[in-house]
C-alpha cells in the first residue's frame, strides 16, 4: 500500500525501475531542502524590506524610486515564485538595501537647512510638474510664497516712542475687542448703541471690519486676534450674495485686505478668497468701453452707475483705484484677465484729451467721453492719482507709462489747483469747468504723503520742490486740526470768506475717524525724520482718546468745533485698517513695512513690490 504523501507526483506510476519507498524518501528530502531554503529566503526579505522602505518613504523623499525598484525591478527579479532565481533576488535585495542605507547616511550627514532645501526643491518640482500638466492645487495654480521683508517689526530703542507705540496697540485692542464683543460678523460697530452696523456699500457681504483689520492685527503682532479673524474668514466670508456692491469699496477693503493678509501670513485661504472675489467683480467691466460700472449685483452680474453721477458716468477715483489689486490678482491666479481689465482703463484714458492736462472726475462708460469737467484731488478723484504713482512703484519702477501719467497729472494739478492762502497756507482747491472752489477736503490731505512718496522719482530737478510742497500740505492739514475745538479735523475746510483751513458749512464739520492726515504725517516722518510729525500724530492720538473713545469702541464726531463731542455712533472699518495702522507705523522704525518692498493700497493694505524674474533670482542668490 502506497505511503500516503502530500505531493501528488510522488505516486507517479511510471517510476518503476527503483524501489518506491527509497525513491520517495530521497525525493522528499530534496524537496524539503528546496522548500526550507525558499521559506528562509522569503523570511529574510520580510526583514529587509519594511525597514528600508519605512526609513526612506517616511523621512526622505528620494525613497520612491528605490522602493519601486525593490518591488518590481526592471529586470523582473521580483518574481519570487521561481526557486532558481533565489540567489538573484537575494543579491538584488542586498544591493538595494545597501544603496538605501548609503542614501540615508548621506542625508543624515546633511545640515537641517540642506535637508529643508532638498524637501522644498522636491515639493516645487512636483508642483511645477502638475502646473505644466495643467493640474491645479486647491483650484488655483501653485505660486511660490515668499514673505517680503519687514512684515513685523521690533520695539523702538527710544523709550518714549516705545510707550506711544504701545498705546496705539492698546487702542487697536480696544477697537477690536469692542467690535468682537458687540458686532462680530457685522460690517462695522456702533460704539454708542453697542451693536452691528451695515453700510449698503458692501451689499450683504459681511465682516468688513474683520477683513479690513487683518493686516493691522498681523503688523501689531496681535496673533491670537489674527487667528480668530482668519478662522472667521475661512468659515463665514461669503461672496455668494444677491446684492449690489460698490466695486471700489469692495475692492479696496475686501480684495486689498485679503491680498495683504495673504502676503503677510502666507495663508492660502486669503489668496483663494481674494481671487474668488476678484472673479465676482469681473462682470462690472462689461461696458462698451470696458470702464467698469460703480455698482454691481454679485449674483446677476448686472452693473450700473450712481444715479447722481453726471449723466450716468463712472467715477475717476473708483475705476482708477483697481490697478494695484488687479495686478496682484493676476499674479496670484495666473489669470491675465484682471491685469488686462485695468490696463484697458488706462488705454481709454490715454486716448482722451484732458482739459489743461487734468482728469475730470466723470467718464461715461458707454461713450468713453468725459462727463462734467469737475476735477478734484479729494473725493471722486483722489486715489486715481495715488494709484498711478503706486503702479509705477509696485512694478519695481518698470511701469514707465504709469510714471509719466503720474508726473504729468501732478504738474497739471500744481499749475491749476494748488494755491497759497494770504496767511501762507498751501492748499489744493477743486476745479469746476475752469473755476476754482477754494475748498480742501480731509480726503485731499493724503496728497502730502503721496507727493513725498513720489518726490525722489520726479523728473527734472523737482525732487526738492515736491518734498517742500508735501511738507506744506502736511502743515495745512495739521492747521485744519489745530483750529478746531476738539483738535480733530473737519471733513472739508475753506480758504475764502476771510477764513483759512476752517469749515464754514455745518455739513462739512464732521470727523469720521479718517486716516488721511495721519497718513501724510507717517510718510513725512519716514522721509524727513522731523520729530514734529510724530508730535502731530501724538496730538491726534490724545484727541481721539479724549473725544472719540467710548466704552463700546471709537466713534466719529458730528461737529469738531463744538465744545462737547456729539458722537455719530459709527466705528468705521478704515479706523482699524488705516488710521491706527498709520499711527503705529509713525512710531515704528523704518524697517517695519519698508517702502522699498511694500506699497500701501488706498485702504492702507500693504502689497509687495513685484520684482522682475531676474531681480528675484539675484535676490535669492544673495540670500
Ligand atoms: C478709505 O476707505 C480710503 O482711504 C479711500 O481711499 C478714501 N476714503 C476712506 C478713508 O477716509
């Protein structure tokens, strides 16, 4: 009776010449040997493989090739089913293992910064590959993030400056805490009635104060508050609203605020939200000339102009204050459309004749013709001039067209609008069809800072002259503050009827926490280091503390000439975005948001200077 065996072929009936029993035993012995060799081999491989692959894939990026080769090597030695190739497999495993150990040893010998650099390089390579395949990360293409210098500062050496700077941070804390306590999520705060306030400029978009304050919180290193604001943006900031918004206001506060928060912190959420909002604004440019409407319904994409604006015109300071943000939107989304839209506006303007070289505030977007010939460096005109200069600066001084437009416009303003009062105060009047109105708005006071910022690029030998003019505007604006009862400036002041730098009309006597005068002090301080600018800024701080600070935040005032303040019950979002930021920077060192790396949008949101590829490479090499 045959001995039962586990292997079917051992009972093959053809093997008749040898004794069945001895033959089976020998066969069994050989088979056992082969089998145990095979099992030892597999066991050995189990010991080898996980160690090296874990080490490689978990810690170092170069792992994948080795790991892949080990499993499915190009020579096909991964087929462990053949006992004849055991030797080969063993040699291969050993070789890979040694190679991996060598690589690991090599990596371990590197300095941490070298390892970091390798990792970054690898990441960039992967992102670049996906970009070239048209693959998007988070819906947006990969862009390299590099924080520009001076995003945060350091304590000033001088103790009195330190104390003042700390005081301004405390003001920011009070404004922010009050907003979070009483109006969190609303656009603005009502500090007297302690509730939220919403202006129809933002339609039903919410959180203007949060977005406007983000970069100030960062610059003042209030990171806990910055994180709370970021969290709100992530979870609640919603642009899918069926409401009409002001393109200008939404652009300077929301797009500008988000862009700035992105460049300061590097957080992707801000880039994503900025581009998302930018895309929502694009339908506003669907006009025969491409000059955008002032108002846009974000859901329907239907636009229109303010009904009061000269025969359905668009406003110079509105369509002319998109450039900086839109250039950055193109850079961050790699969608050229944003830049094309604003460059087209410039083209339309350059085709038109300008009365006395001046830009009227009204332009019809259908006909492409000027509306009323009303010119102002204050409301309706102001930030258009500011953006010409800053477009040039933000382009790393390569946008020659913007440069020329700025200095030409400034020359026309000087010739036609800038005057000196009999008391020796320089002011910028308004121009209506060739006639001057000797009035200067609080808004116009930003021009002192603008002229100082542009002075060093002035053509001819005008640098000194423009600096002097900037200083004179700063002085006039300071006078408009010091000639009031509350030491805060009126909305507009006049140089006629025997008065100088004083508001004469009741509806021009209010102060709504505006930044322009302090903005000019900050620029003048940076360029001259004349202590009077810090003194003037400090006077404003004291007046704000005395007359605008309330238990529930900071409020505007209805009449700055009245002995006692009558509060308007609004804490404007630009108080946190601009007024407090400029005050803080006035008492900070110059390397905090340095001007050679950053340009402020008109809502004081710093945007980085865009370097040419070559320049960036050179800087990287230096670094
Ligand atoms: C801000 O929203 C901006 O500075 C804008 O350019 C003009 N007005 C306010 C502040 O006064």
